[in-house]
């Protein structure tokens, strides 16, 4: 009975995508930051913690006692590792993106807690976007204004339950209403790459560090 209850609860959560107004819902914005920390702290990103001296990145601090083992072994230094993505840094980036034209932020909640999110905004393909996305000559491949899916993340405990699919579908619907196709950047072979292709996306450009630029046509 407990398993049936859990399945029902998850089904309800996954079918519910909410549009966030970040300026009037600051608690949810903090919830987004906490999901961001946990999601990007694990595979494939492993951006949990960083040593401020040697710049080594760690997925988490378990077994490290909060200190960098490399600096301790190689240099005899006791260097405390820091959050790779501190909440204040995430929130600063988030609010900067939310004042861009056409900004959209979508969330999913389990009760009052944010478990997943996606955000994006309008971009015009030009030299500046090439630099921003580290995608040389993108402006030679496509033209016009698009919705850019900047970030999408799901708490590890909720991954592989359809949350990412629900968020991407809702983002596609919002972009269709705005009359814009979608661009996104992700790692080749990872969950978002596969999901975007299943939603009709196609690779526009292969870029550095095994990343790809994908376009999803909504029109």
C-alpha cells in the first residue's frame, strides 16, 4: 500500500508544472538554488565543491572532512573546500536571467518543496550569443530570435521519473505560445541531450568539452 501511495504521489507531482514569478516568490527561488546545488553536484557535472587553491572539483565532501586531499598530500596545506555553486551566486545569476526579455521559470514541487526547475529567455543569434554559448560561428548556421533553455535540473531522488520530460514539454508549450523555436546547450549523450532529441530536437553544432547546441522546432 505504501508503494502504491508513493507512485500516486509522484504521478501527481510530475503532472504539475508551475510558472514561477521570481520577484514575488523568493522562497521558491531559494528552493531552486538548493535543487541546483544538489543536481549539479552529482554526475555528470560533479560541481559540488571546489578547492580555492588547486581548483580541484569534488562531487561532495563525504570522506574529505571538508578539506582538499590533494593540497594536503602534495603541499602539506590544510585547505577548506568551498561550495562550487553557493546559493548567493546561483540567485544572482538567476535574477539576472529573469530580467531578460521573455524570461520563463518553471518549477515542480512535492508539497511546498521545489524538486525540479527549468528557466530560459529570449536570445537573438549574433556574435555575442556565439561568445556566450562558446559556440563559434553559430550565427552562420541559424538566424533569428529563439527561446534559450538556460538551466534545467531535477533533485537526484526525483530523477528518472519524468520530471525533466514534463518541464521540457511545458517549456516547449510556452515557447510555442511566444512563437519561438528553442535553443539549448548540453552534454552529448546525457539525459537532456536524449530528451531533447525525443522531443524533436536536432543538433545544430558540436562545440568544446563534448557539448552540443540543439534546436527544437515549435512552429
